[in-house]
């Protein structure tokens, strides 16, 4: 199974267009990593690829990834489908890049599909070519594209605590105010390679026992690394909301991901969906050292994992 991180950044990426955080300054100067927005590509055979989320940076991500380039015919793509973990802009806007008359499948929970189908701009996706497939947490599926018998992958969604997308918020919205199916994690395995699996959770508001159980046993865990501490953006003057209010658990602290996922039966642990304010992006920071000492890797664009 081939796994390719197309974008390891949170919404806005690094450098974000209107951010002058230390990580953004370094990225602009070529002295630190630049990160596109969160997305993953995965394949069982290196020929057919499935996207996990469709970042606003998708056109650039495809251009930077030879495995995803068209082959053969003038119109072709090895991308057969897209599986969505929520309706956030940084996870669905890339679908608009895929509007040029190509057949592929979209897999998402009914709550996420409803969001797409109610938004008129997504009508640019030709319904005679693009299939919208509902999925249910706990029910495995094959994310094959239209006309394909199999992708060679087995995907199972599981619910995680989250928050409805910002543009869908109503009055009184807060952390974990989303309806069932609005935020999910994914376990992906390749049947042809002995059942090795990855878990992909780019957005999670809190780590309860159900989340710990869901990721246990995975060979690789790619997990929400948006912020180091809950009030990080407030402290840096970069925003007015806490991480929890935005639907993201912090890395640090007793309820953070490093502590709550310690001791779980997982293999490699990689942070993705990393915000430009997060000090783990600074190679010499104490926070980076602490995360790595705890066994976590800091994801980056173009990172490849093979199982």
C-alpha cells in the first residue's frame, strides 16, 4: 500500500497568505517547510489512487506528485475517487478543481453529501460522470471509481468528536456541535498486502475511548496536529477562538493527543493538518523535541509511506 501526504498543513497552509507567523516567515524565505492544505493520496497498486479529502491546493498537489499525473490518453487521471472526512473548506474545495468532465467517485457520510448537494457551486461536478456514494461509520466499503470493479482498498469510517464546518455554523455553535456523520476518521487497508492499515484523522475535537479503540492496531496513524496548545492562536494574536472551539484537540496537555494516545497499540504516529502557528514546525523548538521524544513524526508535503 502506497501512502502519499499531499498536504500536511491546516487551513491556509504555510505560508498562509495573510499570516506573518514565524513558520510563515521562514517558509517565505526558504528557511522552513512550506505546507499545502490537508490531503492524502493512497493506492493499493501504485496505479489507481484514492484521495482522502480534496484540498484547495489540489491542482498544485497533483502537479507536484508524478504518480497522480495523467497517463496515456489526452484526458486521463489515475485518481478514481475521493473520500471526505468532513465538510470543511480545506477538505472539499479541491473538488472544484476536478470539474473538467472526468469520471470519479465521491464517498462521504450523508451529512457531508447533503452539504455538497445543497451548495450550488458544486453543481459544476457533472452528475453523469461523478458518482456520489453515501457511507456509514462501521460499514467497510471499496472506494472504487465509476466502471471499476475494485480499488484494491478497504475503507471503514468511524465517528470522532468534531465541529460542524465554520460556514455551516448556526447560533450557539461550539465544540462537538456537529450532527452525526459530520466528522469522521478513516481506517484504510489493502486486502492484497496482508491487512496492513492506516488511520487518518485530520480533524478531532477530543480523544475519548471510542477514538482510542478506533485507531488501535493501525500500522500508521496520521492524526490532527493543528495546534500545540488550546489557546495558541489567541496568544499569538492570530485569532479569537481556542482549538477546542474550532474542533481540534491540542497536541500538548493531559487531554492532548500526545498524552491521550500514548500507549495505544499503533505503529508510526504522524501529525498532519498542522497550523502555521504551531511551534512544532520550528525545527529547534522545545515543542518539536517533546513531540519527537514521545514518538511522533511531523508530517510534511511529499512524505511517502509504504506498507
